[in-house]
């Protein structure tokens, strides 16, 4: 679109500014569940990665110059306020984040990235062309209408829900998204950067396996790699965070490194990912590798209070036949910090019912039917108990690995809380002989039951998340827009310097900017959006200079 919008109507913008996804609403819950099952069951049969072998793609060259800047954004395609806040900030000519609260590095001005990397889950709740337009392409085009930047993307699990159809049409067709051009033809890629650095993005479908065309592509691409070349590896999930509960979690990433990079003498000092919507940085003990989760591109906040202080990847229990040596990592920084993460978790008591009223209504209907079953007699009551236990068992969701004893205990206690409420309701029912009034008391009970059940579910989620159970759902149910983050990296002779940037409060009031220049954002915030360094910038060393330099 050549003309700049004069207002924020969909007709002017050519996309809709959508609210954040309400993940516990009945519509989203049912729709996402169906798509997830279909993607996992049929994914192996409808895997479009095998067909990507026919799309010619080489190694992209960005190696010219002494310095290159890269912006890394992941989990971007959710509500407009949060998504556009990050899109707007990454599209400004420069940013001057304030110093970290606990750091020592002064505030400094950073130029916009020459390359924007999208690290997965560019759309929510599931991939389709309309949501890509409204939740990803539209906001990023409005933030940077014109320019000479480049854009690379890898798919996350939500991009996979349609088998990559919409993802490849948007990112694999060599088209412009505003002021950034896409060059990739596949869902994975490799690019050469200055000073022998490499930028690599892989596509591991639901962490299952790497397909043959992808393996062949990287085999050929890394023929250009020299001993000592450092690699920035972009992966879809922070699999290292789950090695304690699932020894196989890190196998896919480790396999790629030890099979394709290390035999060429390459090193991987930086691994970047999203999927969890927060910033958490682990640094290798007595080593150079950094594991960075920066999934704060727009999706609901994920907690950090359950993240371990130390982890091992790959774990000693890994069953990989020729796995790499175990490395120990310590947590260096997170956003939000533990205290704020706990504070946000506790706000589920009022956020969940307000933002997911249909879920509360569903709970009310379930409890009304449960009470009716108890009133009817022992047979229906037993059926209600079994159904309640089945629901809570299905709800007790592990982040990774099998369901261990703690999940079963959590499910049983959760069911017991609901059944105790139903039993107490039955006593009140019988005490006041409410059965004589017909259906009216049940209809009155439904909203009361929904409200009480909402408190029970919230309490369960808060307690269970402390033990690593349903730690995603305790935040998904709140749809928190704030606490966003992204990375800005500088590639120079000194190495790759990572500037982790936090956004404590996203923009919520916007106005059109019809008189702006061709590279200026179509939409601007009414008040400036503040940014800060989450922690002091840190540098991963580059390739050691050769003797003849």
C-alpha cells in the first residue's frame, strides 16, 4: 500500500488490530486442542519439509562489512498492543535502553538491526493466512513500511498447526514484509555473517526429527565452514530447560551440533529460542556457550519463578548413542525476575475469570451437572466422580516427559477439591430441601459454582506450577501483555555482543502517523514506550585470529 493510513480503521490499515488470545476460552481451548491433535497425528504424513527439497536455497551471504546488527524476536503474533509494541521498537532507527537495575553497564544507543530473525510462533492461536495478516505481517509492515532490511524466520509449534502452509506462503516466497525482505525458500536456513560468524535456523517439527532434505541442505551449506567458525543457532524450543524431566529433550539440538557443526570444527557459543514467553539466560560454567530464551515478542507472559538455577544439557541420563559430553549451565538473568513472576502468577484469581468468562461458565455447568448427579443417587454420583477425576488427570499437563507420580497426585487432589465443593453443595441442597423448587435452584447454582470452581482451579494452578505442573496454564489463563523482550546483537571483530532488551509496559494508546516519512511507522504510541537492559550486555567470542592476520 503506497498511501499512509490516516486513521486506525481496518480499511486504512488493511489489517485488523486484534486483542490478545484468551487461551482458556471454550472456543480457543476446543479449537487449539483439535488442531494440536491433528498436527501431531497427521504431521508425519503431511510433512511439507520433504517437499521443500524442490525449493532451491543456498547459503545467504551477509558477511560484508566490519559490523552487523541483528534483532531477534520470538512468539510475536498475538494481541496488537504487545505485538506492535515490539514491532515498533525493533523498527525505529535506534533505541536507547536504560541501564539494567542490577547491572553496571551505562545506557547506550543501539541502531536498528540489519537483519530481523523471527524465532517461531509468528501467529496465534493457530496458523492460517488471515491471522498471519492481522497478527504478524500487518503490524510489522505498519512498524517499518519501507527499508532495506532482511528477515528470516523459523516455525514454532503454532506455525505447524496447518502443516506450514501459511508459514511458507508468507516467509518462503521471497516477498517483502514492509521494509524487510525475505529470501528463504524453506523453513530452515543458514547465513554467513562478518568475521566468519554463522546464523543458522533449524526446523524441528514438534521436536520430533530433522528431515532428510534439511540434513542434506546443512551438509552442503557447512562445506563452507572453517575450523573455529562460531555459530548462532536458532531453535524452536528451549529443550534444555526440560532435561531434568525428559532426558531426551535436548537430543535433537545436540545431534545437530555434533553431527553437522563440530565435525567441521565449528563452535556454537549462542543458542537462541522462544516458545516460552519470557527472557531467561543460562551461561555455561567453565565454557563459552550461552542458552537464551527470548520469547517476549507479543504472546502472553510466561513465568520465570519455576526455572532452575542450574541445569545440565545434554543430561547425564541422555540415551543418545553418541551424545555430547554433559555441560553445566547457571542462570544469569531473567525477566521478569522471580518475585515479579510470583506476583503475576497470583493475579490469576481475578484475571482468569475476567478474561475467560466462557471458561467460568463451563465450570459452572460442569458443577451444576455434578450436583445434579449427586442428588440423583449413588450411581450417577459415582459417574460424576469418575468424570471429574478424568478431567483433572487430562488437565495435569507436564511441560515435557511422561506423567510421573506428582502429576497423578496433583490430579487427584485437584479432583478432591472440586468434589468436596460438590459434596458441600449437596449438604446445603438437602438442608434447605431445594429439590422441591425444580430447576430454578440449579440455574442459580451454576454461576455460583462457576465462581467457586474458578477459585479452585486458580489455587490448583498456582500450587501446581510451583512443582512444574501446568506452569504454562497459570499464565496462559491471564493473557498478560506486559513484560515483553527481544534481543539486539552486534557482530563485530570482538565477537557477538548480546543486548537483552526488556519492555516492562507495552503501549496501549496509539494514533496514526499520516505525515511521517516513508520509513517512519504508520502507527505511533501516544506516550513513549520505555525500554531497559534486562542485564548487562555480554559477548560471545568470535573466531580467534589466524597467525597471518
